[in-house]
C-alpha cells in the first residue's frame, strides 16, 4: 500500500461563494504545488466543472474525484462522488430536477459561472445553487448509492449546515461511506462520541472557497491503487487518517 494526500472538498468559481480565482487551472496548479495526490471537486448542487478539472488533472498526474456538495431538504451538506461521467451526468440531472427554481441574486450571492480551460466564461447557472434541494438526506443517500457513488456527510461538527446542527444526531441507519470532520473537531466532545459510535471512517478536507485554503487540511489515504476503486476500498477498510491542524 502507498499513502496519498487527499483534499476532496474543494469549490470552484461555479459555487456562488467560490472566489473568482477558483478556476479549474488555478485549482490544479495549486494542488500540484502542494504535492496533493487526490482532490475532490464539490460545488454546491452542481457537477458542471468536474469533467474539465479531471481532464486537466490527468495532464498533471493528479487524481480528481468528481462530485458535488449537496444541500438536502433538511439543509444538511453532504459530499457525493462518482466514478465515471455516466454516473456523474445522471446525478447532475437528478440535482437539476430537484433544485428549487429560485433565481440567483448575483449582487447578494455572487456569480455562478462555468469556464473553460482558458478561463473564458461559457455558461452561467440561472438558479441559486446553495438552495436546499427538495430531497431528504435519506433520498440523496439512496440516489448516490444507486449510482455506485460515495456518500459522505460534510463537516458534521459545524454549527450550521451539518448533520449535528440540523438533526442533532447521526442517524444510526444512515448508510454513509465516511464522515467529514472540521478543524474544530476536538472542540466538540459530544460529536466525537457520536461519531465513534457509528464506527465509520473519519476524513477531513479544506472545504476551500479560496485558492490559499486548498490543502490546509487533508486526509491520508492508504491505497492499493490510485483509483476510484482504491479510494472506495480505503474507506471500506478505514485505511484513512485525517490530518488536523
């Protein structure tokens, strides 16, 4: 087995809260400069930048997990990742079907743009991507696993938009592949206790919205092979170690 540095929670300029410098090429260049081996692209309720960033990442021998950060009906943020473009496109269709048609207020929330490899804007998403979709956390989990994806509740110890803040507990029957924790993890002993009871692997990531945040926190994955299958197997065997500051 080999160890790989992974930051799998990164937003691009497509997320309304993502900085304008979070273009595909800038993200790849920053990740390479930090010697990251794996990154995950997780824009709010959208996967539209994933394929391009994976393509650029391959040129730099950087493995890119393609996914999204979904906001459920309960306002819980969850990460979802997919192995191939067929599953990714199916999940994009699912997100578009269930996202409320609330027009984005650019002045209030920011632009939601899709860019190409040259950083030219090629599309702009009309509806506000940070809205909660009209699907429960259980429904999202089932859809992700139906597409053979990975389902990971995000920053569970955060004081908003997390499992704990919105539900008050970790549902014992929730079929998650891992739980993501933040740097404030040790400040929440009650969350520590709840997470340990699940026996799920713990990971941590930067949740970067700005270039300088990429890689601030990461997880070591011990893999037999650097692939989606290898990452999935590492989570199943709990061969991961969150690197907290």
